[in-house]
């Protein structure tokens, strides 16, 4: 490993939290994340220090630095908590057929994400804030892949998708397009405005329309006579 590789690995390590294994450590870890959430709601992430986090949480500085080698690592841990929470919300989405076309499923997913950020201001700030480490960008990409998989599952359930091995990638790109509009809105207004959210959905739908067309044929509901050999 050359010197450049060592520096790259070192930066990645410092941006990643060290997760505790013991119960006492897990309790401290969660307490620190609770305190970090409260801090980031009140101030910008660039103003937070680990010493400040230690004081607010009432956790010894040595423990803070053990779990979080840097502020970036603490932000990554908080983002991981919220992405996990959002993923769990996706799992409990009701299987309600869209009233219109495939665009409805895309818009529903976008609206769900925006609603989560409206309720969880800390998640909004961490995702779109000025500090973006390698570890945090990696988590963001993983989250977008999960959204793409959810959208693909829902589309496949309701519609006959044209044969392709690239749907997952295309859906990821559509989600990334929408994400770019949200990022622009946050940079300008500190939130995802209704107007820019609508523009993001239109842009993502316009991209997918090149491959899906305006309308997709709906899947025929299975009947017992079709599935039974008798």
C-alpha cells in the first residue's frame, strides 16, 4: 500500500463510527446520537464539535472519541440511524394500487421521502448539509439503491415492465435526479419547498418516460382458475 492509499484509508476510517458491542456501550452510543440530533436541529453541522457533543450528552470525551474519531463519523452514525428508520417505514408501505399510471408510484415514493425530512429536521440537515464525507456519501448511495429497489418492486407488482436488465440502474438515476432538486432547494431555502419538490418529480418522471413511455400495461390479477391445475 502506497502513501496515497494509506491517506485514503485513514480518511475513510476517521469518517466511520466505531459501533459498540456491549450493552453499556450501546446505551452511550444512542445517548450521543440523541444529543447530536438535538444539537444539529439548533445549529449547523459545521459548528458542532466532539467536545460540545460530550458536554451536551454528559458522556466522557474519551468515550465520544472512541465511538466517533471525528465529527464526520458522528454525522455518519446519525445518518445511518435515520436511513434505517426510513427503510423500516418503506417495509410497512401498504400495497395500494395507484389510481393512475406508473408515475403515481414514483410520486408516492418521492412524497414519502419529503414527508420524512419534514418531520426529521436532523436527517434533512445531515443529508443535504455542507459536510459530506466518503462514509456519508456511501450511506446516501445505499439509501438511494434501497429506494430504487422499492420502486422496482412496486412497479413490477402493478405493471408489465418492458424486458430489460437495467431497470434498477434507471430507477436509481431517476431518484438521483429528484435528489438533486431537493439539494438545490435545501441550499436556497433550508427546506424542500413544495414547488421545487414538484419540479423534482416531474424531472424524474421525464427521464423514466424515455424508457417506460407514457402508459404501461397493468398486470392482470391472478385468479384461482389460472393458477390451479384442476
